[in-house]
């Protein structure tokens, strides 16, 4: 019990360290420090899972989710909230005290709501406002029912409305978007009132600070809505030809976005808003340039679009702003073209207009804005027509004049076709009218600005979305509360310990890997691990940390060679399952694990490479490899006392699970198999559980590292009939005496002496075993059940 408490205390300290890293990352704005915090919480998750500390697991996932949110990884954040849900669900099954159970249930629903919020943020970031709105609705539906988090419900109701307004804006439904943004601003104002009321009721400092931050960001959202209203009104005025009024509205919107921008401390979000500020400034200058046909205003707009392009992180938005910038350059040159009466100057400006229109078309096309690219290409052809018709108008030679008119007419026809294909019907009609007039030889006044008009995509609000704010994150779990939940979990767990020491878990591999049950199989033991000096501990192993062994690196190649030789021998003997001794195969080395996995697949065998000390989890683990990969794992329950030589002894430094301790019974094509590591098999309680398990066990695999073999011989001899299973004891070669005991009357001794490396095997007839077991149980049913004790 006290050991359990000390381990949970260590996890708490680790979580505090993670929170310090998180706070430092927030203060400095360094993502690397936030990543360090994430690594700490990954460790606490791993520890909590192995200890079955569900509340700590849930809290760690919540901390992880908050970090991912701050880093802008919304889908990863949503996934962590989902995992927190699962952990709280497991915690609910362990907690009996009603008040705590209600609180955990509230936590469960809270992280469920935040899973939806992070999903919504992800859709919002991708400008899929309809989906974002639906997920905010789901979150709001949960939060409004949670007494402790009601103020968040009022705030996120604003986001539901905001997503609708953003969607209307993207659809160019300006009037409806204006109404929606106004409505959204009022909802956020109402949320501010709800937050102030919540503040009056709260006593804890950290909760008050959080609500104060929510108030500030709610006001930012109100200001954002006001700015968006001005932006939409500017777009309407621009379309109506009210250029001065439109420019004023764009200027007002840009000023408001600049004010909002200052409040954002995170560089990414601040730059997104700064880019929007430059877009509004660019649009302001375009309106004024159109009003006064001012090339310098077009030049200023081009420069501002370029600044916005540099600030956007999204490639698509970068290319859109870049396309707008070069199109404005074309307008600048077109304006200068119209201002000049000198044909030589017009001649110099003509290729510049063509080049910038071509660049704009390329940027639009790369960004996926096909309509903008088509417009720029058609405009370029239209300008070609205008240039040749202007030259024809200046030409005095009738033959040359006719030639230029012919070229201009062909360009006009091409422009009509391109505008028509791109779906610009109004522009198609305009050019067709001009073509008709040219063909009738009517006088037409052509100018660059009458042909070069910016595409509608240049005024699009794509990329203008309310940026996420790190203040909009879930409430951080309190460690004191987490400890309270965990203490209740442990109290219930301890109650269960008193009732049951072991839990046998049945796993049916046929459901995972559909196969046919084999009637017979051959099971073998490969005894390896003999020293040359007589001191296996010093020769073969090193102690990495207290009580944890690892095979020395200079011995790995030798061991890999032995493993391959033994498995090849087993394959030649048609062995289906081969068992190695405990600690003989160290899977901490990746190359060894790969060898085992490849050999299991190549030879279509089950390979059980004993067990090893996992240096990360600090557990003694046995893995079962099959053709499909690692089939299952078994953990050792009872640490051994390890003799390190010269009379020194140390307790095996492995971590063990709290009761009930899980032992897996796996139903395979070769029968029902249990793996029991070393001295775990000497525990009478476990052998009773194995004996009483239904359906009965067919094969027991017992990898060991022990100099004392007499106790194991007695236990296995007893188990062959009491459990009525084939029993395989694989000991390290240094101490040897690996053996096979069978429930049948066969008296053949299958044993490998100490200091030898060899293979023994036994054929198992599963159908016969199960038939004989039933007969045996029938005979014994009249006798009192017991298992003979061992020394």
C-alpha cells in the first residue's frame, strides 16, 4: 500500500515538472520548451497506464491536449481529450464514493466537450465553417449542462454564430454576413456579462484569473465582429462604385485589425492578423486608385499585398496575395500607359503589363484559384487586342492599319472565348460588344484600365478568419483533485486486493487471426546461457540501474548467433513453439527483436524468447512472437533476489502491477497457452487460479533464471496432473535442468543438464489431452480438491 502511494507521489512530482515546463514555454514563447513539457507528460501517461492510475492518466492527457492546442495541433489535441475521456471512464468504474463519482463524471463530460471544441478549431482553421459550427454546437450542448463550466457554454455559443457569419462572408452574401457578425458581437457581449456573474461566485484565485482572461478575449471577439462588419460594408460599397466610402471603411477595418493584432502575443496568430491588416490597407488603396486612376496607389496596393503574402503561413493564401500584388502592378503600368500620349512610352509599358498579368495568372493557378488565373489570362489577351487597336488608330498607312485591326479583332475573339469558358458572362458580353463595334468600323476609345480590371478573387475574404487564442483552452486539471480521485481508486483497488490476488484474462487469437485449430503440435525448449568463466552475472550481464539487468553489448552478436542456430535446429525438428530461458534474450536491443520477429515469420513458428528487463518500463516482460508479429506479452509478478557474486544480493528492480495481477491465457492454433515467468509459478495462489480456469489450460511455459531447480521440479511435477497440462520449464543454461513434464503416463525423462546448451521437445496431441483431462477430472471429482504444497 505504501509503495503504491510513493509511486503515485513520484508521478505527481513529474506532473509538476511538466507544468513548470509548460508555464516556462508560455512565458518565453519557445515551442521547444513546450515540447519538453509534452515529453514529461508522455512519461507520466506511460507510468500511469502501467500502474492503472486512471485519474493521473486522464489528467496527463488533458495537459497534453492543452499543449497541442497551444502549438496549433488541434486534431492531436482532440485525440488527447478523447483518450482522457477513456481514462476517466475507467476511473468511474473504480470510484464508489458518490460525490467523487459525480465529479469524475463531470470531468468525463467536460473533456468530451473539449474534444468537440478542438475538432471545431481544426475545421475553422481549414475554413470549413459549417463543420466547425456543428462541433461547437455539440460542445455547447454538453457545457451548458455542467454546473462548473456553464460560463464556457455562454462563450462558445458566440463561436457557433461566428462560424455562420464567416460562412456567409465566404459566399459573398454581404448583407446577411453583416447581420450575422452584428448578432455574433451581441452574443459575445452577453457572454461577458455571464463571465462577470460567474466571477462574483468564485473564490479560487486561479479560476478567477481564467475567467478574467476569457472576458478579455470575448471583448477581442466583439471587436473582431465590428471589424468584419466594416469589411463587409466596404466590399458592398466597392461593388456599387462608391470608392471613397469603401476606402474609408477598409481603412477603419484595417485600424481595428491592427488594434486586435497588438493583443495577440503568439507570433503565428499575430502574423495572421497582421496579414489581414495589410489586406485591408491594400483594398483601401485599390479603391482610391480606381477612383483617381492613380498609378502610385496601385503601386502601394501591390506592396501591401506582398507584405500580406510574406506573413501568411498557408501556401494557398501566400499565392493568392502574391497574385493580387502582381495584378496591382499590372494596373499600375496600365494606369501609366493611359496617362502617356507617347507611343514609345506605351510601347515600353506594354510588355510590363503582359509580364505582370502572366505572373498573376501563374500565382492564382498555383494557389488553386482557377477563376483568378482564367481572368488574368483572358485580360492579357484583351489588353493585346486593345494595344493593337490603339496602334491601328494611330496608323496612317491604310494597309498597316488594316493589318493591325485584323490582329486586334482576332485577339478580341480569343478574349470573348476565354471569358465565356471561364464563366464570366458579363465580361464576355462587354468584349463581344466591342468586337461588334470594331467589325462595324465604329470608333471606340480603348484604354488599359478599361480592359485590365482586377478579378473578383482579389477581394475575397479567403484567409480572413478569427485566429485561435491560447486563452481559449480547457481548465487545467488540479493535481490535488487528481490525487483525491486516485486515492479513492486505490482504496477500492486495495479492497479488491484483499478479495483476489490474481486475475486470469482470456484472449482468443482466433478472433484476431482466423486460423484452424491444430490437432497436434510440437513444443520445444532451447536452453542457452552458459558462461566461460563460471560467473554468468559478470560475464554476460551489466546492471544498468538498481536491480535491472541488461546483456552486455559486446555479447549481443554471440547471442544473436546462438538464437539463430537454436531456432533453425527447432525448425529442422518441425517444432511449432520454442521457449528460451528468462534473461537469455535481451529485446532492449532492436536488432535482436528484429531477428526474432523475422525468424518467427520465416519459419511460421511461435517463438517465446524467455523474458527480459525492459529498461523503459522497468518491467520483466515475456513476449510471444508469431508469423503475424508480437501476439501477446506477459509481465512478471514476483521479483526475484539476484546474486551478483561475492555474497552480494539485490532484489530484482522491476515494477509490478497492483492486484489483481493479470496473467493472460491465450487461445491459439496450438492450444490454450499460459506463460508464467520464473518464481511466479511457485506461488500456490496462481497455480490454484490456473487449475480452476475455464476453459482449461493446455500448455504452461515457464522461462526461468534460477540456481534452485528442486522447487520448480516439484511444482511442475504436481502441475502436470493438478492443472492437467503440458508443463515446460526453461532455465538459463548456467544452472540448467530445463525439463518437460506431461500429464500422460509416459515416463520418458526430458531434461537438459546444467552447463549445456541444447534443445528438447515434446509432441502434444490436443484432442487426446482434452479427452484424457475430462476422464481424469471425472475420476477426481469424488475426491477433495487440493494442490500439494511445495517446499
